[in-house]
C-alpha cells in the first residue's frame, strides 16, 4: 500500500496523511500534559510537606528558646531582683504605687512630688542594679516581641513576676524613655508588659465574672426555693371568711 495516492493532488495527499499524524501528535501532547500535571501535583505536595516541616521545626525551636529564656530569667534575673530587694531593705526604701499608663515622664508632670519621691535618696549601687535589671528585661523581651520565641510558654511561668518587676521599675523606665515622643528606649519591654498585663487583667476579670455568676445562680436557687416554700404554706384567713 502506497502512502501517497498519485491519482490525487499533493494537497489531498497531505490532508490524508495529516489526520493520523495529528492524532499521534495529540496523543503525545495529551500524555505530556498529564505527566506535567502529575509532576506539578507531586511538587505541590512536596512543597506543602516541606512547609509543614519548616513550621513544625520553627514551633519546636520557638518553644525550646522560650524554655531557655524562662530558665535564664529564673537563674539570672530573679537573683538580681532579690539582690536589689536586699539593698532596698537595708536602706529602708519603700516603692510607691503608680497608675501605669504610657511609660512617659509626662505622666508625672501633674504630680512632680511622686517622681521626686521615687528618685530621692537612691544610692548609686541601687540605681546601677535597677539599670542592669531593666536592660536584662529589655533583652529578654526582644525574643518574644519579634516572634522568635513563644511568649505563651514563658507567660505561664513568669508572666506575673515580669509585670510586677516592670511596675516597680516604672519611674526609671519613664525617665529613660523621655516625654511625649519617647526615644524608643525599652520599647520591647513596654510592649511585652502591655501584652502580658492585659492578659493578666483579662484572666482576673473572667475569674471574677465566673464567681459573680456562681453567686448569682446560688441566690436565684435560694429565691426559687423560698417562692416554692411560700406557695406550700397556707395563708391565715380572717375569722368569718
């Protein structure tokens, strides 16, 4: 069988031959598209697995670093705080209570006596210790505010202790940060304090809410019991009725 029919024109022969060739070509193109699609799905799956593994490794590293930072806080920062407390005890120095606001010394303008009282009679060794502690707290905070370590893990162990320490150092921190436009000193410390302090207050308010709810439920039960008892008691009718 001849491929070309010489009784027909060249165009007719080309048209005749092109049909099978296009079919074969289409089959190979379809096969290549299918292979490419399968390869793309495999690549996407590998990419998702790699991303999940990276995410898992990041979470593990963040948790590990958080545990290490917590240990660092307990082993090194708390002893410095205890040392400072001993110095205060020796000097009979009493910390004042402040309404924590924006960590700027403008907050003291309306009551300069508070600031003067807070800074009065502070010996150099006491101020040096306080500055060392504040610098340590800022270094400690950076890892959490920048998302390098998991702050939730550290919070459960030392959140309240951290906030309490920051509040006691409030006067010095405000002085170091400046007035209305702070010079960004100790921003990480302030940011972490605001985060953890808000969480502590929220937790406390939720606890109080639950306690109030329980108390209210108990009162409702007592009221319902009294109403029930009142219905079961016969009333005293006047004579002759």
